[in-house]
């Protein structure tokens, strides 16, 4: 798996994380910090960070968490509180190392959950807003069942081959690190709602109506639970990845939201 021309690295302790910068740097404009899903990586965002950065005039930073993409591998199994650890312990170090000043979080699925933990656990100078796509603040039967189905596809080989294009040697680490956690009986009680009152920056909460990993109860819990202003959109004809399934409509909604909170 070759590196794109604009690839760089962020060091968190001894761990190197794959990263990609788009547009102006943090000393010139606010930054959109993209946090990927449970099977995601820098490359799986495709061109959406570039499009949102261009539409808003902001810069963008996209990175792969440990065990994903071209980042250093991680130790398996992941701890069952890995979402909280990423938001509480790792993401603050990414923000500091990258030198972010004014910034907005854009988190998909696991990345959205991590963004809410990060924003809710402490006051974050420079954080201006949080955008979530298909974030989970508690586990649901629908998600457990979907994770089990995906495991069957992975074991058949087809999904593993597709993911290997984005994760290379990390492919098994990426898949099992996510899937083993979400299908572990101990993860059924996962709940992040206690963090929501601490999220005082404006939030945009997005989820597809046809998302097979979560129900609209996730959106209602986030919108009603956060401590600041929040707006939501249950997107018709859309599955688990709004920025891929309904890219143009999601781009327009995010751009409008960011223009409002940047005034």
C-alpha cells in the first residue's frame, strides 16, 4: 500500500499515526479534524475532506488511529472502553501534536463517538463544533447483529480483500480490533451518555434512515443529551456512511452548519 503524495505522520508517544493535511494549515484557517469509523482510515474518507475544506475555506486533517491504515499496529484485543480511551487520552495528544488552534471535529461512527467523549470529558480551548455521522452513545441489538454479519463476510475473504487495499498489513488488526469488541458480551452495556452534558459546543448530528448499525434512538439521545445547541438530520435513502451515500446533500448541510457556527 503506497503512501499518497501529501501523507505525513503524527507521533503519539512511540506510536506513529498516518495523517494527511488538506488546504490551509492551522495558523491560517480553522481546521476540520476527521475521525474515521471502526473499519476506516485516511483513504476511506476518499475525497470528502477535500470537498468540505474547499467549500468552507478551512483546512483539514485526516488521520488513521493505531491499527488502521498505514499507522503503527496496536495490541489486540482492544480494551472494551477503547472509545473512551481514544477520546480521553489519545485525541487530545493528536490535537496538541498537530498544533490545532480553532478546529471542528467531524466523526463517523466510532469516530463520532470518540468526538463526543473528547468534547464531553473536559473543556477544550479551540474546539468550535462537533459533527457526528452515525455515532453510537450506547450499544443496540441492531449493531451487534450487523457486526456478526460483517464478520461472516470478512471470513469469506471478499471483505478482507477490499479492506486490505486501505489497511495493508493492518487489515486483521483493524477488523478484529473493532469486531471482537462490538460482538463481545461485555460490550453490550457500552454507554457514553454521561459525557453528553459536557459537550457545550454546537453539534450537528447526522444519521441515515437506513443505517443498519443503529436506530434513530442514537440521534435523539445525542441531540437531547448534549449541553449545547444541537441540530439533527435523519437522512432519507441513506445507510451507515452519509458522506458516501449522500455526499452532495451531506456536504451542503455540513457547509451550512459550519458557516453558522463560524460567524
